[in-house]
C-alpha cells in the first residue's frame, strides 16, 4: 500500500482533471483519485470561478456541506482547494460506481454561493479477499463428472477494472473453477468435477483458489480448499428452483419471512438430511438476512432501505451429510413506499398569448420531479379537459403546456389553468400549481351568413331595379373588425357578366334585379356574394345565391301540325267505311311556357258536321264519333282551338280539312273548291313541277346505283312520268312527337308510299310527322314533300307493300293512281 501511495503522489498531477463550466453557471467540477495525501492540491478555485483573491478574503469564503466538508479545505490566501483528510472511496461510496463530493463555496458582502463537484476516482488499493481462508468439502466418490460445488466468492472493494476479474484453481487434476456472471455485476464461482474421484487412491485433496483483479499492479487473494472423498453417498441435494424471487417492503419489521427455499435428496438416512446456509461474503446480505438451516426460511434480521439498496441477491447452499451440495439464488427486490410528493418547477412561462396563435403553441414548460421510484415515482400531470390546452410530456419529467385548439378572445379573454401532478403510489400523493394566461385580440372571425346558401324567386318580366331579397352576415369581432360589407363576386351566365343581371348593396346586402328576366331564355342562375369585414387584413366568407325565374303565361300555344300554309290545303282522307273512333289525324301543338302554363287542351270550335268528329281534349286526336255514311259531305272543314292552362289563358286555332272518300278521283274534283285565305299564286305550279322533276331525277339516280350494285336482282326499269294529280298524304295514328316538350303523352309514326308499279317496286319514305308535310295546291299538278332526310328501300318485286292500317279499297285505289306519277 505504501508503494501505491508513493506512485500516486508522483502522478497526482496526471489524475487531476478540471472540467470548468461557464462562469454564469457558478459551478466547477474536479476529478481526483482516492487516497491523496493530506494537503494535496485539488484545484485553483479562485481562477476557475473567475474570482480575485481579495474577493475570497473579503467575502470570508468558506465551504458549506452537510457531509463533504471534512475532506476538503479552502485556502483563501492562495485561492486553492486542498485535501483535508485522506479519502477512501470504498468507505465513502461503498458499491456506488460513481463517487463524488458536493459542496458550496459561500461568500459574504455580497452574499454569493458557488457549487463544487469533486469526483473521486478509484485506484487499485484493495486486493481480492476471501472471508474464509479455508473451505472443506466432503464429496462422495460416486460424484458424477460435471458435478458443481459452490465456492466462497472473493470480494474486491475496488470498482471497474480494479475489481475482481478471474479465479484460478490449482492443481487442476480433478476440478476446474468456473466463474459465472449473474445479475448486479456479482461473479459467483463454482468448482466443477472433471475427473472421477477414487477414495481408495486419494482420500483427501488439497486445492488453492486464487482470486485476481485487473488493476495495476495486479493484486490477488487466496483460499485453501480441502476435499474429503466420501464413500457411497451418491445423490446430491436438488433445489426445486435454481432462482427464487421475492419482494420485501423497505419498512418491513425484523423477523419478516421473505422467502422459503426447498431442496430434496434422494438418499436415505443421514445422507438425506439437508442443511441450508448463506454463502454471500463481505456484503450486506448476511447483515440483513438469515436462513433457517432446517426449513430454508429466509428472514429479515435488520432494516432494509430502498434508497440504499433496491435489491439483494442471496446465494444459498444445500448440503447433505455426505458432503453433496446444490446451490440456488434468491433475488429479493425491495419495494418502495410512496413518501414523496411530486415537485412542480416552472421552467418557462408565457403570460400573454394572441388568440390567433397556432395550435400546439407552447405556453409553459414544467419540470416534474419525484424522489420515489417505480410507480411511486411515476408522475402523471393533467389539466381541466374543458380548457383549450393540453399537457404533453416532451422528455423525461418535462411537460409542455400547449394549445390544442384555436383560441377565441370573444369566448374567453383569460384562463386560469391548474396543473395537477399525481404519482401512482398507494395512496397517491399529488401537488398542483395555477397558471394565469391572458388572451390578446386579433381579427380572427370572418363574417358568417345566416344561411349556408340562399334561394329566391322572381317572376319573369319583372321591372329592372326591383328588390329580390336580402342576404345577412354577422361578425363576432368588435368595432372595425365587425363592420361587414357585401360584394358581388365576378361570374357570368352564358358569357354575360353577372353584374348585368343583379346588384348587391354593399351596406345592407339587398339584392336588386338589374334587368327584366325572361323565363324562356333563362330559368335560373347562381352567383356568389362575399361578406368582408373591416379588419386588417380583412376576412371574408362567400355564400351561394340561387335565383329561380318563375314563369308567366306570356306565350300562346304553337301548332306544329297540321301546317297552315297560304294558298295551299292540307287534307286528311277518311274512307266512308271508317268505323266509330277512326283516327283521322292529330293536332300537334306546343307551348314554350312551363308548368300549368304549358298544359294544353283541345276543343272543336267549328265543324261542317259536329256530329261526325270529335277532338281529344288532352291529346288533340281527331276521331269519328259515328259511322260514316253516304250522306256525309265529301268536304269537311274543322276548326280546332288549342288553349293553355295559364291565367289568363292563351290560345291558337288550326283549320283541318277532311275528305270523306274512298278514292282519290272523288277527292280531286272537290279539293279545288276549298276556300283560301290568300290569292292564288300563278307561279306556284311552275315551282311544284320543278320540285317534282328534281325529286324524280334523284329517285332515278338512286335506283340506277342500287341496280348497278345488285345487278343479279335487277330485272327491268321503268320510266317515271310526271303527273298533274295531287297526292293527299295519309297520316296513320302513330305520329311521332320529337320535340320532347312533354305536351304529347304518346308516340306516333306515319309512312308515305310511292310506287312506279304496284307490283314491281315500292319506295318508302319514313320520317317524323313534324318534318314531313304534303302540301296540295288546288291548281297544281304535282306534290312537293318538304323533308330533311330520306331513306329509300328497294323491295323484292313480289314483296307485300307495307302500309298503315286503312281500308283495303282505299289502298288498292291509291296504288292504281301512283304509276301515273
């Protein structure tokens, strides 16, 4: 030990490590080895703290410490710290790896204090020591190879590399030593049999166990082991568990049973009697615990303190009378009791926060400390859930109080936040602190409309400038921030700016019509109104406004069929064999208005014979009321009035000419006598003939093309001749309403058939009735079809002619006349 001290004195300056913190912190740290002689220099405290010598003297600098003052002294004249008493790290800190002295330097006039930390480092000044110098084992010669025998553990009070590192067993003929690492950095050692024992050859074996540390210079300790070889006893005790676990409260009274271990031996008699013992050496286990040699109960014999030792490891040995043993360990955890309240320390705090602060803005930082451990030291902090704040743990024992939702000064201008911290002990201990936070106002409330969307109605043909309705928005802010202005957002309807349709009063929000609306041109339109407050920057919100134009009955019905033309007559032919209910034709009319203004009704206003025809009030169908007779006039003139359902109602009239005949010759002579509303046009005949010639030419061209493609089907062609006979078209009941106005509830189609030979070729033209009107001029010799599209189908020579339902006589006579065309 003297050699070590001498070497230490020579190298003392190499061990001194100064870690100076910033002067603003008022704290310095030193590191010195243990066992320094009295009066050894620790450090220049005046220089490290940035103090002058005269300040140390005038301030009567002194050391204040509850337990460290006896080891250090302050030389005010030199401004240095000196070793006052020899420091033994093992006596000062025992098993603690980090050993340090903490004290304060106190100055007066003015009063100041500085914190000094001195870390005591370990030197290799303790050799491994066995509590016993000799151990005796009685081992049966029948012990199997691999049998283990627990040896006494050596104890080295040094730490780190200076601690115990290895065991050596000599001679190693029969046994080897096997150190084992276990919890809490303790190393147990076992002697393992590697060669069978023979009592007849060697009744007693002497061994030397050497424990070696890792210091410089290396130190060691030895223990003698005497093995007596016994005969017969070949069953060693066996513990029911290799590791037992137990828990004891730190304030448990003496005599408390902590745990009980059990071992069994398969031998009989005295060889099966088991004795229990504790093998821990030179530690606090034997001071605190005792085992009953007979029943294995472990009891407390001293007080245990959780703050000093949180757990113990008890090594137990079970031995029978034959010398066979088994070992186990008992891990005893000391349970802490809850005797310390959490401490709340405010690290940083904001007293005023703006109401537009972002969510998760940190308001206050809090440090929580609880001297207990485990559940007793586990602290949870909380605040009132009704407040718009949350308390989040950022790091260990540090909480951040932050906003978890948007703040509104108009709702609450001040918050008193109580932070409560409770540990999880039983009973739980808690502490609390109240924080006051002011909310500053900003323009954070946009105007809010009373409704999410508006819908208004205005009747068409309105007066420009009329007020339609009013939008209203409110702002929860104050004064200038709450003043609301209304602005019409830029948009367009069919390319026309919205400002030419409506305007918005900036102050009142009243919406005016700028123009007169027409329902038939625009039925509704949408636009956005922006409400903007007077804040800086201003806030705004938009609302969608839908204006619906209500219809007025300002349009009369329009007759689509029959077409009324000047100087010509459109006639419908009714065979004299027609039955009751025979469909003569259908009056087709529409009304561009909507709703009930577009509901049309049909009435027969005038008729040559009212008893013969009737008009469907809803569909405009003209049907026969009775059977046609020979007495009925050939020429029938019907005047049909079409009325809508508006208020007041509007109407239109149409004249329908009907020919009651079975054949065309009967009709031709009579149709020239129909009255006309205008003078006859002499040039009309020329145009009708010209049109018929063009149609005939197109028909012949189409026929030639088809014949050239289908030459194998072609047989003969005939020349079409112009005819001066008028053609009266027949419109069957299925007339098609293609306008989609909703006025007609049914669908109708019709066909017109022309042929050059009633048995050779038919050419059918099918088209909507609204696009095909056959106009007959009394003085003309041809018929002009007004069409948009034609489809000509060349049928087989013998194919039947498709025609609408009509009397057979009329169709036969109609075909006989067509070749003359």
